[in-house]
C-alpha cells in the first residue's frame, strides 16, 4: 500500500498523465466534432498514423516543429475530405468508409516511410518539442513539476478542448453543428446547409486526429514507428461515448485513461515479476471499459449520427 501511495504522490506520475493524454485529447475532440455533425469517422486510427508519419517526415526534412504539426493537420484534412465525400456526398456506409480510410492511411504511411526514409537498424531521429519552462510556476514543488513541465502541444490540446466546448454550446456555428447532428432536415429549414456543415466538421475533426498522431512523433518520441499509434484511435471513439459528446467530459475522459496507463507502468516497476506484465497492460483498458459501461447508459447519442442526408428527402 505504501508503494501505491508513493506512486500517487509522485510528480512524475501526473506529468506523465498529461503527456499520455495529449494525443487522446486531440483525437477525441476530432471524433467528437465529426459525430456532433452526424458522421462517424472510423478512419481515426489511420489518420493518426499518417499524421504521425508525415509530421515527423516534414521535420526530418528541415521543417520546424510547428510546420510539421501543420503539415500533419493538412494531411488529416485530405483524408477527412475523402471520408466526407464518400459518406456525405455519396451517402455510403460510414462504417465501411471509415475502416477503408484507416486501412488505406495506415498502409500508405508505411509505404511512404519505407520508400522515402533509409532505415538502417533504428529509424532516424529528430529533435522534438521541449518542455516549456514557465517562470516561477515551473519551479514550484510538486505542482510545478507535474503540470508546468509540458510541451507546447499539450497546452494547445487543452486550449482546443475549451475552445470547442465554447464553440459548440455558445455560438451560432456550434448550434448549426449540433442541429445538423440531431436533425439535418430541421437545420435545412432554418437556412443551414447540412452538407457544408458535415464536410466542415469532418475535415476539421480529421485535422485534429492527425495532430494527435503527430504529437507522438514530434513531442512524445523523436522517430516514427508504423505501429506506434497502438489502438489509441479506437480508445478515442470510446471516449466520445464516455464523454456523452461533450468536449469538457472528453478532456476528463482522456485524462482518466492516461492516469490508468501511467499508473500501471509504474505499478509494473514496483511489483517486479510478481505478476505477468500483460495483466498490468490490461488495467487501463479494463477500467476504461467499466467506466464506459457506466457512462454510456446515460449518454444521449446525436439522433442523426450515421444517417445519410439527402436534400429534400424526409
């Protein structure tokens, strides 16, 4: 028990929570924005993978880190436009289209990486984002070490969560997005073009997903590995349900999963070889499933989610 208390009292644990949560925050916000407009985007895993690769590749070729993050966002917008074209314009299955985008983007990432990057033993490295030092605050005992030692993209992710919450619930644009996800025909009757709203939401949401992937190569690590996303995209889809399609709760859900993940990593060190390490790896997923099961019962799904919209039809 004392070991667990020591882990919880460690500033390193809480610093790791924010770091692990950052790509989840970006991607969960992206998935939430798509679904609020009525489009399920299962291309998230592939979009994150491609964003991680292309952002790293841009920096490896001489671009600065913020340009790499911007390039990743642009790549996400391209895949978002592809998914929107298939689901919004053509009205195809959002499940099939999303899975197709994931398979294509993931495979294309690996293909480009092997084609353009000479890999000999270990992948080439870049200099990633460095932790920001905030005068006075970063020097505070515990709190400063836990919170104010993060890189700039972490603060950007938190700011985007707050901005998206404000946009969705305090602006006419947010009302249009929510109305399109609930009843696109009612939105059309109010002079809103549901197809434009859905296109914009999917493209912007996919950009956020790609930024989440780019964080892994530009901040958390310094190189690209094709399998580095490791299912984070699917976790983000679950976090949207956990959050009941609210950005503030999405932020909390990402932090909760990150806490479970950071905690199990440190618990492995304390427990040593007493238990198989696979049991520790299961912990964040099992606890997240339990939390999801509790929250999902009260979640209110956007009524037009996964329903194709065709102008003039009822």
